[in-house]
């Protein structure tokens, strides 16, 4: 989606010395040959993993993610991006038992290098009505919310993702006010005036949410460096 940019994760990658090639599949842009790349970041979107007919580019995206897992290089998926990773590795994704929209509490449920240093519980932005219903073989769930069992998934030591949206910046949240469809979605889920309430709750939490995302990103990159040095 045009309005699902890399956000904080783009900044983390640039700070690590990476050059970003952004591919907008919904615009008809093709997935490039993956072998030259070191890191794959897959963002969210309003579509679901099973909506291949309405969004035919999803097939190419799933194939690319499956190919990437064979390269065994760092992968980070956000919301739909994590769901696509789960499906590409043989897991299952379906409608959630309850949609989550707005700021919610996420609680750690397991220990893994990917989540090392995170607080036991933290508040993050949620915006999904689908979820990972069956983990791929070898993958683990590391955090849950009240309604969603897989809020953080790790597959090995260099691939993972989050169901919540950790990419958000104050600029992105403020930008939602200029997108009528986003306001409609928020009000459909949370009632009239939902945007102002979500914005008022989210902005003060931005430093803490950034710390969560940056911690996971650094853990993922560190896992790659440690293994390369082994």
C-alpha cells in the first residue's frame, strides 16, 4: 500500500549503512533478483494473504519470501508481512477471533534472542483482523495479546516479525488524518472520533514503541553478525 512505508525500520536500516530498494508490488513493480540483498523487510497492507485473485501480486510476493527463507538471511515482517512469512514457511493464517485496532498491550510469552531486552509487557499499535492460526514447523510465538496468540514470531535466529505495527512515527500517525479511508476504518472499529483518541494515546507512547522496535531490529542484525563470525 502507498501508505504503509518502512517507517522506523527504514531509518534503522539506513543507520546500519544499508541502501533501501523499495518495491511497490501493488503498482505492478516486479520483485528483483533477491540474491544480491542482505535484508528483506515486508510491510503491512489492508489485503489478506488469501486474497490472491483481487491482489495477484501476492503470489509473486509469497514466492519471493519462500525463496528468501532458503537464503537464510535476515527477514522482518510487519503485520501482513509476518503472516506472509508464516504461510510461505508452511504455517496457516485465518480470520482472527477478534479484530484488534488501536493501542493494545502485548505480553512476552517466550525467551528468544529476537526479543532479548524487551520489557515483559508493552503497548503497541494494532490494526488487523487476521492472524497466524498455525505456526510453521520450527517457528515460535514469543508474545501475545488478549485476543491474538502470535504477536511476535521467530523462525530461526534471523527471521521474524510482529503482528503489531512497530514502524510508526509521529509523522505517519499524523498523516492518517489526511487519508479518508483510514479515518473510516478507525471509526468503523472504534466509533466516531476514533482517530483523535488513537492519536492522543499513541503520540506519548512513541519513544517506548520505538525502543521496542529498535531492540528487535538490533537483535535480528546481531544474530546474523554473531552467526557469520562463528
